[in-house]
C-alpha cells in the first residue's frame, strides 16, 4: 500500500539532485568569485594607499560610488546626479570619483536591501539604523569595519563625531558613522494657542515637568468644548516621555531606572515594573475614562495633527521643536508645529533627553562589504561632512531649478509646489554634517545654532550606560516571546483603554512566563562586564 | 531442475532488458503527452524547484559573505522561537481552526451560490450577479482593512455612530474586544472569497450535460432532487480538488486577513493571532530571516503530510480525482 | 410539461441582496475617494459625503505620465502572460487528465509539491537575477506568474469530468493525434473553465506589485499596482517602525485617506469592464450536447 507511488519518489530524487547540482555549482562559484573579487579589490587598494599618500601626483583610478538610501522617487534625480558629478570633477579632481544615486522606496526598503545584501550586489555607501536592521546586517557580515578607513580618510568626520562612535561598535569594531545632528530630543506638550488664550489658562504648573499637571487644563476643555478632544493621540505619556524621563534604555524590556535612584545605581530592571510606569498608566486610564483622550488613538496611520488642523484637538504629547534656550516648563511658540497644524501652536517641554546609546545608532552611513573601493566611499562620506555645496545639491537639488535662496533660506521657485518641482525631500538627517545645511523658508534661521546649543545640554548629561551595547543573541527567542506577550497589553495600557489595575499584573505574569527574568539577568551580566572593562 | 540459477539469471537479464525497452516504448508511445507537458514542467522547474535549495536556509545561519552554501549549519535553532512563547499552541490552534471553519463555510456557501447563479434565466441579470460576486476578491486586504475600519471605528465608524448611538446603546471599542473578531474575520473572509469559489463551481455546473436535467424533469423530479442527485454529485470532483488544496494550506493563514483587517491591533491577539502574524512580528523584532524560513518549512511539512493522508483517502473513493 | 422560463423570485431576491453586499463596500470606497479630507476627519466615512472633492483624483492625475506608462506595462504583461499561461497550463492539464498516461501520478505529485514547498524569497530572487538575468526587464514581470499548481488542477479536473470520454475515443478511432485531440476538441469545449482560469490569471497579473518591487529599478517599467501602492506602502512602513524610528522620519506626510481610496479605484477600475467580455462563456446552454452526434 503505497501512499506515494514509487515513480514519484524516483522523480523527486532526480529533481532534487539536479537542483542541488545546478544551484550548488552556480551560486558557490558566484559566491567564491565575489569573495575573491572583493579580496582582490581590497588588496589592490591596500597596495595603492601608501602610493597615494607618498606620491600626490599618482592618480586614483576612476570609480563610481553607489549610494543606497531610503527616499521617495524624485523625477529629476538624473539631473541632480549629473550636477553632483560635475561639481565633484571640478572641485575634487584628484579623487576621481563619480556618484550614482540609488534611492529605494521606504515601503520596499526592508525586502530590497535584504535581497541586495544577500545576493552580494555591488554598492558602496549604505544608510542604515538600529531600527532598520543594523545589528543583523553586521552580524550577517554585510558591512565593512570602518576604523582604519575612518582614521585615514575621515578627518572632517572625526572633527565632529569622534566622541560618539562607541554605540555603533560591534565586537570592538566600528561599522557605522552617525550623522552629525541633534543628539537627542525633548518631549512635552503642544497646545492650541487660541484655546489657551480663550480660557486664560495658567501654564506655570507645567514647570514641574510632570504631565499630570496638565489635568486641570484638560478638564476645562472637556467641560466647555464638547467638540474638541482635550488630549489627542497617538503619542502618549507612556511612550518617549516616560522612557526618556525615567530610564536609561538597554533593550526593549530591560533598562536602568534613573528616576529617584543614585547615580551609581546600575541595576537593570523590567521597564514595565517601575513605579512611574504604573503611575502614568493609571493617569492615562483616568484620563481615558474621563473622556480626555480620543477613542480611536490606536488606529495605524492616524495622524493626530490632522485633528488639530481640523480644530478638533487641544493638546498633544509629542517631540518638541528644538529652540534656543529650551527649559523645562518654558512656554514658547512652536514654529514647525504651527506650520503642520495650520494654526498657532505653543510648546512646553517637560523633559530633555540625556545622551543615550540608542540615539547614536538611529541614523548612520555604512559601507557595504560588496564595495569594490571602500576608501573612495569613505572619501565621499567625508565630503558630506565638510562640503556645504555637495550637501545642498544632495538635499535640495539644483539652484534655480529646484530651489531659490531667500535671505539665506531654501524656498521653492516661483509657482512650483513640492509635488511638481521635480526634486524635493527631507532627508538631511541621513548623511553628513546636518548642521552645515541651509534651513528652509519658514524654519527658524538659527535652527542649527539651536541644535548646537541643545547638543551641549544633552551631551553634558550622558546616560549612565552610554556606550554600552546589549547583545540580544543569547536571549533572542525570549525577546520574541516577550514582545509577543506585550502586544496584547502594551497598546491598551498606553492608550488608557485597558485598566492597569487588572491588566498590568497580567502583562508582568505573561512576561515572566516568556522568560523576562532571563533577559534581565543577561542584560545585567553584560552591563556588569562592560562596567568592569570601562571602569565605571 | 537444480541448475535453475543460470537460467534464472538469464531470465532476469532478459527481464531487465524488456523492462528497459518497455520504458522507452512507453515514453515513445506517449511522447505527444510528454511534449505537451514539457513547457509546464520547465516553468515549474525554474520558478519553484530551482529555488528549493533555499529550504536549507531554515537550518542555516545565513552569512552574506559566506553565501547560502557556505553559511554555518545550526540544526533546529531557527525553529526554537516558534515554541518559545507560551502561546505557541494557542497560535497553532487558531490557525487550524480558522482555516477549517473558513473551508467548511466557504465551500457550502460557494456551492449554494453557484447553483443559484446557474438558475438565473435572464442573461443581463446573470452577468450582473456574477460580476458583483467576484469583485470583492480583487480588492487588496489593505483596502478591506480600511473598509472594516469605516464600519468599526470606535469614534466615527458606521456601526458605532449610525447604529448603536442613535439606538441609545453603548458604543463598543471594536478594536479592543477580542471576542467579536472570530465572527468579524469569518464574515470578511467569506465576503472576499465566496464569489471566487462560486465562479469555479459555476464553470463546472455549466459543463453538465443538459440531458440529465431533461430526463429528470420528465421523470417528475423536483428542483431540490435535481440539485442533490445531479448537480452536486457531478461537481464533486471540483469540490474535492479545492478542498484538497485548501487542506494543504491549513497551516498557513491568510496574513493579510489577520494583520490588515484587524489593523494589527495587539489587544485582539487573544483570538486573532496566527502563525503567520507571529512570524512576521518576530521578523520585525529581530530582523532575522532564518526565522521566516524555518516557520515556512514547518508549515509546508505539516500541510504536506495532511494532504498525503487526505489524498490517500480520496484515492480509495474515487481514483481519478485524487491529486496524485 | 411547461418549461419555466422565469426564475424563482426568491432566488432573484437572495442574489440581489448578496450582490448588494458585495457592491456596497465599493460604493463606500468610491465615496470616500471623493470626500473632502476635513470631512473625513470630522465625520468619518459616509455613503454620501457633505462636500464632494475631486482633489484625490487631481493629485493622482498630476502624475498621469507615470500612471499611463504603468498602465501600458501592466496591460502588456497581462495580455502576454495570460495567453502563454493558459496555453502552458492547459497543455499540462491535458496530459494529466489522460488516464492512460503512465506518468500521470508522478507528474501530479511534481506539480502539487510546488504548491506546498517553497525555497523562500532569497533563492527565488537569486534564480531570476543570477541565473536568468531578467531583472529590470518585462520578463521578470511575466515569467513568475506563468504557471501555478492551482490552475493546473482545476483545468485538469474539468477535462477529466466534463469532457465525455466517448468524444476522445471517437477522435482516437478516427486517427487523430493527441495534439489534434487537444487543440480541436478539448480546447473548444473547455471555454467555461478557460474563461474562469483566464479571468483569475488576468486578475493575478493585474494585481501583482511584488515582482516590480523586487526586480525592477527602472521606474519606466513599474507595474500599475506597484506605482499606486508605493505611497501606501511607504506610509505603512513608516507607521510600523514609528516607535523606534528617528522622530523626523515620521514627519513624512501620510497620504490622505481619500487618495488611498482613489488609488484603489484606479487600480480595480479597468477590471470591471473585463468581466462582461468573459461572461458569455458562463452562460447556461453552452454544453457538450450541442456537439454530440
């Protein structure tokens, strides 16, 4: 009694053998070839390097540096690329390089870049971040270590970033260069100025930096404006406001509680177990029940700003615009927010970030293992840290065609909109020294000076574990299970839809069952080892 | 005759020779059929069999520099995450139960629908009904998610705003209450797929020889009797095929349905988490594609074993309708 | 006995209700696509908006050159793909349906195995880019969809059960080769199933965006669905990483809901006109009996 006929089995085996033979030959050959090509390239470069430093007259071979970065398609990309190449030829002829811009849509980014890396496609500069798979990319051998290249070809990078490389190192080697930009953010409240004025609201209580003090204001709105949501979400107190104000983050569940603990306390805890978490969860629940928070806050894609625009919201917890002289509790006009909302918005910071490890890996440039001339790629990256003209070409396009300068700020040419000018994007934060860029019309012209000042504030207060990187591999499966356990509760708790009294214990129990203790223990172990090694 | 050995050996070799000859003869005899099948064989080879070496990735720790062949073997490590969660069995249970319910409901309704559609005499009307029936299948799940949201939005959704509120009842936080979703998802899935299946059954019904019905009518059989004795039995082969194919995929959930239609709301997990959504989340959290490979392989193997079993049973009942 | 040429009104009622349940959501999609965005924020979806606003379509139209080109790509790919696919699929299904074919079961298994087991995205991608080198060509959009086990089995089942063996027998006796039997007898009688599978294949090619995502870098070769869905996918991707991402990335403006719905309309639209064409093959009455004798 054969379940499957013998001929089927014979056929299948024949096929499998054929498949193995075919693919085994071609891909291993290809892989070997690629590997040997890459090695050859590295060798020839290695032999070239001393030559160029010794003898300036010796020319570099022409090379095309391929830049891969996430962006919406720009119809005029080709002309900008040509302009960049002309500029490079005219200004840095000795580098003998051209640029090929290869932007990839956000929606396709994950799949496409994974495939590119896995199939050993050739490209050079590559944007990545910890939230875009940086760790896996390093682990799977897709990126090049940059320490030597940086030392030799990245003087302008080092001039601004040299203190901030630690977080991007993996196994002692550096794989990514952080964009020079603001070192952190600030969380606080945005308020609709018209409503604040209408009810003559007293905002001084918010100097405490505690979001609880918003309550009387919400109450006023709830009582008098039936059509307006007092606190519109998404963006909840239990998100960035909580984590930045209370914790030094280690992983998605492990952190150091810095609220009301001694500066030399390095105890790793479950961030869902801190007293502050419970406080804020109760607070959000109370506000939800009182009708202060909108019920559809958890809808994916919901844009709270649209509600503000439509005049249906009063307050929003969010990331503040970085202004000069930011202080907790200070009330100021929020220029960017006002543009987004189409009405006057004021902002009150409640918390200012400390310098966190994770922030340093939030926007990085890396070099792919498949690059045939990594030195050249690093040289190009270095240019983005010193050459404003190059940055302007990449970020804003060609003067006259894609932008005009008005009082030293970027503006759209007469009669054009962002949709039809041919080249318009906001990706300054992806590469180089962001501070060298022009600002846009409508932005604070001192934006980047503000950033520098703000950076001083942030870098003077580093997180206790700044520089420590947690390796999740030993507890990977537990992390997946914990994340799975979180899903059923976290969103509901942070939006006030679930009662913490009943559900927080359930969440903690589920996490325990998923192995959270193991993760915390592992994090503590790694943290202690790091402390020893670094004398902290 | 004790000296049997040599002659047996002789018989054996000549047996083998005739066997080889008869295989060749077979191939030649049916060369037309083989040639007709060759384009298909080649296409399947290129598109499906060549990539199959990737199944090994489930057992490897893929390293880009080492390539698919050079990467290290890690045994069943990639599979562990599937069972790390306490909810592993709940997730598997959901996947199978939902698929089983979908299969039963959709098949029944689709056959019914096909029979009814067949009864419509006026051509224009028939065309209209058929077009309407297939339309839901062509909409992507993302849009379906928005449509469901249009009905179930806790603040502005149709049901809360235009039905429950006017009636004075309490609005329901649809995306926070897991208990309604098995029904909601079943309705959505049926809405989307029943027309598609019905058309396939309809094509089969249309092919039934009218003479059977003539004879039945002359014998005085009622519509119902005609349906149960002629129509359903004669389209049973199609029902069997579609069911067999569905059984093979019983371990695979429709990701779009469980992820997009629920707006990926975590609070509904209790009743809507399936293998595919769990794997997707694991992928988001770790970025490790080896996990997806291992889960896919597991789903394939389970489905495969189920189909072999069911196919065997089908073979016993009606040989030519089995898949193989 | 009087033949009844009127359909049972209950049946008509039921089918009407059913059709309405299928169509009403589309009506909603269309209505949302022409609703003013502010109204959507204030009042949600409604079946008849307060203010009509064609902004969404205007927005899509300003990209009309790209959309027109994408239509061209998709139509070309669909037509070629469907024709070739039907030929290959039905030819193989025919071989599978002939009971005297000794390799029938082995071949059936060969086909079925592909429906359950897959090597995964990366190897599939490697085959098409490293082995066949079809990236950035139309072939990359056509070849992957040419054959599928589901279609093969449906057509095979139809051949086995709806074509009377007596017909094939008599053709054989008349000395017809397998090819002739296939082309002149089987195919013409299989119009219902060919139309069905043809329709499914059309829809499958029409809705495909994944091959464009993976294989195509040249914008001139994007399929219609990929072009339309790009904005949606960009937005949903950014949404899924919103908590972890650098806060500025979330500043990318979300497409208006009306635009998402308009995209859906533009994508499905043409298909609605294809159905009536194929429907004449479903009409009751097209039977084998007419050919008999």
